[in-house]
C-alpha cells in the first residue's frame, strides 16, 4: 500500500503536535508563581460544620485556598492528595480552606465523609468569594503566604503531595 504525500505529511504533523503537547505539559510549573504578590481578597465563609473562617485570622500561616465542587472530576481527584498534604503540615503553620462553590452542605458532607476529609470545607453559596478571587474554572487554587499575599496559583487539578509542591509549601512555612 502506498501512502500519499498528504497522508504522510498529516501523520508527521500529528506526531509533532503530540510531542509538543506532551513536552509542554511536562515542562509546565506545578504551581505558577505570582510575579508581584498581591493581598488576598476577603474570604469570610462558614464551613460545613457551621464554624466561621476569616482568612485574616490565618496571618502567620501558609494557606491553600482551593475553589472546587463535588461535580468537578479534577476537583474530586485532587482531594486525597490535599488530605495527605494537610496531614503532613497541619501542625506546622499550614491551613487548607477548600471553598465549595454553589453547593449546599447536605450535598458536600457525604463526599467529605467518603474521602475522609478533615480540613475545613467552606461554603461559597452565592459565588461572591469565587468572583472576588477571580476564579475562572475549577479547581482553582491559591497559596497565600504568612503576610496574607497570594504567591502561587494553579488552575486545574494537582497532586498536592508532589515533591515539588511539598518543597514550595515547606519553603513558605520556613520563611520568616
């Protein structure tokens, strides 16, 4: 069977595009540093247990703010790794605020129990907080330093206990 020049050209182009995509994906930073860190917007929400959380009360700690929803597959997949990073750093000046956007506590509690999530899950029922943080898709995450500035962000799911992310969090915790 003889292949036409057009078929060979299309095959080569498709192969190159796949290679470029895979190379680009593996070379992307795990978290995107913010060139000019900015003060984190307000975040005053109630968690699924009825406890109030205000991000300003966490000054002096590193805070992972993660916007998510139970219907979002990448959000669901990253939750176990968030629990593992929580377990590693919760007693070392690290806080997770998992901000569920638009759902009710009754819908989230079974999910949290299924995944054995122990970090605070706060409710943004009216999307006001997500809009203030300029969330454009889920999951979207921000790392806030001890001074209350956003220093890293991530769009899409992550393995939060990846060695590179652990190193970033540890460096932020150790920073005076």
